[in-house]
C-alpha cells in the first residue's frame, strides 16, 4: 500500500554546505560508499520504520532518531525499502541419502539372517566409544530394542552427563528367538572419553580392548591403563575377543561446539584402530535435540541442512568420511518402539555388520 512518510532526514553534509535538493523522482541508487558514510555519521535507533531517499542514497528511518545536523523535511512514497529475501528453507527438497522408511522388515530380516562367514568366529564384536553422555549406552539399548521389538534398558543410561555414568567394560549379547539363542554379534559399552588426561576412560584401555586384552567386567580407571598383571588383562585373546568394528558415538548437539582438541583422544583411538585394520564408523546421536526439523519429523534427517553441516564438520575434524557417518535418534523417553526410530537404527546396524564382516573375512587364519 502506498502511503506518505513524513520524515525528518539528516543530510550528512557539513552545516556550511547547503543541503541537497531532494528529487523524489530520481532513480534509486544502490548503497555505496556515500551511503556507508552517512550511516556512520547518523545515530540510529533500534528498529527501522521506513526508508527515505536523499540525494545520493536510501536511508532507513528509525523511530526517535536523528543526528544534530541540518534538517530537512521530505515527503516520499514508502515503497522504498529494498526488498528483503525470505530466509532459505532449513531443509533440502530431497533427502541426500535414502532410508527405506517403509521397508523396515527387509532391513530387520537382513540383520536376522546375518551369520559370520568364518567358522572360527562366533560373533562379530562392535566396540562403542565416544564422549561422556554421547548416548553410547542408549545406542546399545536402542539396537537391543529394535531387535527385540520392545524397549530394552540393560545398558544403563545416565540422566546427568557431567562424568561418565558407565564405568565398566561390558559385553552385551542380544537374545534371538529361543532361550539361549543370541545374535552372532555383541556390543561392548565403554566409559566416556573426556578431554583431560586424568578424566574419563584412558585412551590406552580402549586400544587394549581393540586387541582383545580387556576382559568383560573390567572397571575403567581414568588415572592408569590396565596393566598386564591385572586379573582383567587377557594375555592371549582369541579372534572372538578382538574388536571387529569400532563405533564412535558423538552427540549432534555438541558437534557444533567441538574443537580439534575435543576429538584428540578420539583421533588417537581411531589411529590405533586403523593400524590394526579395524573398520570404523561414527554414529551421530541426539539429532532430535539438535534440529527442530528432525524433532518435528525424524524423516527429515537427511533433509536437514543443519545436520548435514554438522556431520561435515565432524567428518573434517575426526577424519571420518561422510559415508561412514550415520545419524540416529536413540530410544530415550519412548515407552514403545517406533518405525522411524527403528529404521534409522537398522540402517546403521546394517553398515556396522557389513564393515565387521569384511574385516572378519580378511583376518588371518
Ligand atoms: N533426545 C535424545 N536423548 C538421548 C539420545 N541418546 C541419548 N540420549 C539421552 O542422553 C543421556 C545420556 O545417554 P547415555 O546413553 O547414558 O550416554 P553415554 O554415552 O552412555 O554416557 P556415559 O556412560 O556417561 O559416558 C540419557 O539421558 C539419554 O536418554 C538421543 O538420540 N536423543
Ligand atoms: Mg554409558
């Protein structure tokens, strides 16, 4: 709607200089150096209420302005504010990775059918590590829940996350069908990593666990690594004791704040795993807390620009390629399983199994 703005405009010229003659019909000129200069010499209020055209540039008019210079009254039509572009949408039009949301059963069947190809390996061992409170125990519970078809809570998860809630090295087997029957893979939970040297799990203990030297039930000691004379030290690990896939769990809401220093211990562990040829992937948790679009609908996971950006950032920091990073929402407050949550968990579980199986196949006999 056209209406007239009566505004007092400061011409930012010196008092001795006659004010420029306003020419309302003059075509608009883009903001340039003169405009900048005018901006710098004018005292602006908080919110623009319109815009006026002076001889050389457009100025936003603020309530309760202006400067003390010579004044002049202008009457101008206020269609003058430069058009503001709408903010870009927070989501991509199409997902950048496909998840078979409607085909959970096929993914579930793939996991159910899995058996290690080698007869001398009974189960594939996945070791879960990552910062304190990242959702490591919750991820293990979530896998357990998906495969059992009901919410499971064996790997105790913490409500407060200042120091690691998990203190022990523990192996979780998942029951399958008949009593005494288990899936041919196990998940190892660990104490959380902390930046300070004497806090959180000792990085050397995770390295020992990778080689199968840490026995189940060992209580981590942040001050010192497991010594070879400890009862929990396994001097002669078998193929089943060794770790076959390393899973790094990182919370999406913290990735934005991470520095290279924060991932130093993680990188150290990753390097040790690489030397042993152990495949690695990262699971990004708490995506529902980090991104409102995902909170609204989990199916937005691969449409969220925010999440893709954070995944890319983590990939750069930790040196884990994007195609080895998987976002999940863990079961945290739900009392029943949900298809969307299951689908994402299964998508990563499938990759973990594939990576682990490749490693087992290549292991020396
Ligand atoms: N909303 C939401 N909450 C989560 C998610 N994953 C974990 N949580 C919550 O985060 C808190 C910490 O989770 P844990 O599984 O105990 O984390 P952890 O890595 O095992 O922690 P430590 O053992 O203490 O190192 C718990 O309150 C979980 O319910 C997630 O994907 N979404
Ligand atoms: Mg834990």
